[in-house]
C-alpha cells in the first residue's frame, strides 16, 4: 500500500511539473474521445428517432402487399407491379386467430377542389377499421363509421396539410369538396403528423366502398375487388410470427398457388422493419464510431511520442531513482501509470466535452442525440487502454536504463 | 563487512576490451572510514559502482554483510541499494523539480517507506532545518550536497559511499561537507567510503587505499 502511494506520488510529480505538456499530450485523446461520444450519440439519436417514428405506427401492425418480395435471385415481379390481393382475401384473413382488425385499402390519384382552391392528392379507400389498425389520431371531427363504410356514404377524412391547403383557416368539418367528379363531405381532419415515414398530413381517406363504386372498379377474373394492400393488426405481438404463417397459407390456398411456386404477395411486420432499421443505423453508428476511433488512435500515438521524449529527458532522474534503490518494476510502473493517468484524464475531459456537445446539439435541435452510458464507459476504458498500450514501450525503455549510464547523462 | 576477492571488471569497447579493474581484493570492516585515491582512469569510480551494487564484476566475489552479491540480478541489486547503500555523488544528483524535503523523502521511498519526521531530522542534522522547502536551484552547491547527505542519512544505510563529494564545491563548502561526513562517522559509527583525489581530505580518514591502473598499489593507515 505504502509502495503504491509513493508510486502515485512520483507519478503526480512527473505530471504536475509539466502541466502544459501533459495537457498537450492528452489533447489528441480528448478530441478522440469527444468525437467518439458525439458521433455515437448522434448515431444513437437518429436511430431512436427513426424507431419511435416507426413504432408510432403500431408494433402490432402487419402489412401485406401484392407481388413477391424483391430478392437477389434475378428478376421477379416486384411489389406493386401486380394486383393479386382482393377485398375478399382481407375478409378471409379477418377470420384468423389473433387478428384483431383487418384493413384492406386501395388508392387512386385525384384532384381535390374546394371553392377556388385545388390540389392533387392520393385518395385512399379504406375500411373503418383502418383508423384503429394504423393508430391514427384525429385533430377535429371523427373518422367515418362502419355504417358509413357499409352503406357507401360519400364522406372523407383529410390530412392536416390537405385541410390547410384547401380550407385555409376555416373548419373543414361538415364542408363539401369535389374529388374528381364525386362530391364528398369532410367528416374529420387528422392531427398533424411529423413522423418521417408515412406521414398522414397529405392523405385523404374515404370508404373503400365509395372508391370502388365511383372511381376504381377493378376486379379479378373471379370478380373479386382488387385492393392495393392489406394492413392488419394482431392481438398479441408475440403471436406475429404465427399469424404471418397463417396468412401465408390462407393466401396461398386462396390464390391457388401450388407447392414450389413463389408467393404472389409480401408480408411485412413493423417489428421486422424496425429490426431492419435498427441493424442499418447500428451499422452507421459503428461506422461513425470507427472514424472517431481513428482520431483516438492518433491521439494514442501522440501519447507514446511524448512519453518516449519524456523518458529521454528524465534519464538522469531514472538513474537517480535507480541508485536510490528503485527496481525495474518501480520505474516501469511509474511511467506506465503516468501514461494511463494522462489518457484517463484525457478520456474524462473528452467525455465531458463530447457529452456537452451532444447536449448542445440536442437543445439547439441540430440533431437528436442520445448519450448512452455504455459508450461513455467504453470510451473511458479505451482511453485508459490506449495509455497502457502506448505507454508500455516507453515505460519498458525507461526501466531498462543502466543506472550508471543514466546518472552520467545530462 | 565488505569483502572483495580478486575483482575484475572488463568493458567491451567495440572489438577491443577495456580492463578497468585487474584483480582487486579488499576488506573493509564495519565502522571504518576509508578513502580511495588515485589518478583519473585508475578505476576508482568503477570500484565504487561495484561496491555500491550499481554494477556487477566480470569475475571475482563480492560479499556485503556476509552475503555474496556479485552474481545478483538487477532487481535484487536494486533492493540492496535501497536498503543498505547511501550514495553521495560529486554532482549531488538531486531532482531539481523537488524541494529538499521531497528529495530526502524520495530516497526513503525505495528504502522501506517515507517518514516525514525522520526526513526533517536528517535535514536538520546537516544544518538545513531552515531550507526544507527550498528547491535545489535556490540552494548553494554546499547546501545541495548537504541535502544529498541528508537523503543518505534518512535511509539509515549500513554503508555510505561518497564519490568526490567536494569535487564541485569551493574549499569552504568542501570543508563543511567533509566535517559533516567525518562527524557522522565519529558520532554514529557509520561505515563510510570516500573517493577523492584531494590528499587533504583523505587525511581525515583512517585508511587510504591508492589505486593505479586498476590495481591497489599501496594501503596506508593514518
């Protein structure tokens, strides 16, 4: 214990007498650690933003789109280019276990006109259940009812942006607008939606029955109503995989696909999308971290450089210490701890700097950043490791000095 | 206490070899005050380094306190230096960044542990009670050498080794240093070996060993 205390004393003397040099030595480590922390927290923050956006759609959501999934094995019919899903498919899926709601939908591009204002919009024909399945949020009014859907009432729910463009400051609820050749009454306006993906701000929802009756009357050879997609929600997220299997077998038998034939539809769950995006952003975060780690490495080489110079400069001190009875391990430990303490201090300053920078970015809104404890622990331990690694050789050099020659040096 | 038997020391000098000591045998008893004299290049310093366990002989045996130390490794020699040897160098060899007190304590670090009270006592015993917190640059040469002596005293070694302790001092400070060293011997009975080329200083010692070309030529008792 006494020995370690005196060792720390020696280290402190070494560092404190060269304050400016000690600081310059660790500057590389400071910048390295600060950039690791900042970049990693930007990466994590971006990931979290994307994920929370996706999850706002509901993690219990499964979407089915027509066409096979795009693989790497040559040309296939890609999603959207074929029309294989029907409203009758959707009705069949509603009977499956653990399926709480099924919402088939179809879309069409039409011109909207209200007074002197007009705009092009993507009209979505949906069922009343769509509201629940997609976790939509109303700003004013309400979503159309199942009765309105069944009876084919000409009503519409419009997105926030659509309401602003067509109606300005006026309240659109109760107003009638023209949609192509059809006149519909606005019953509800959705709340503003700032999510990055699938924002509903520019959407217009009408009952699917209305869309089928008035605008798009596409049917399959069997006379079924074609829909462009089916969304459904499950009662239990853990049963998502089971439900997906059930959907596959139901649709395959309905579409009369023989064994060995590819699916003519693609199933995606929000969970899968979230996992995919997590993986992608994790890779991006790692890449950012790796770039910053290079800065850290350069900082480490700087530490080694200065430690080597410091050993040379303090040759006489080493000689004196050895003459007084210091063993090789005493000298070795002294210089090694000195290097590790230096880089540890650099790591700490770097963490404070990096965390501060991340916080500033967050507050000023440049980036959403998430400072995670694991990154901080990692960065600090890596900086100590760098001190030990790059301090090893200079310390070993110091410990091996011949005391007689070291005493003779000036 | 010190027993050297036929010690030789050979340094490789490129392809040739330089023989510095050619078979030195010597006994020094506990409590003796011995001077080693000789012209430069006679091997005094090499002999001093061997006795001080800073180096090992090429051949021959060296017993310190009845223990053979001539074949010990670096780490074991370091422990002996720490516990048994108190060096006093011609160039003082103080750490310029440390105060007098910290320099004395540094010596104790490797000799069993720092004891501040003892360090201050050691400085007081060489007349530097008022200079405890001064750095070497703020002290005169004689004072610096006295700090070095205090550093050796504080370690409580069995053997004091002084290599030209007055070599860089004016005659007045030199006399002061010599009087401190001789009184250390007279009052506390320490064993002290001094390398010098000053016959006047050597005359304070009990025994003078003359070295020439790596061999002991004469030994005289004062």
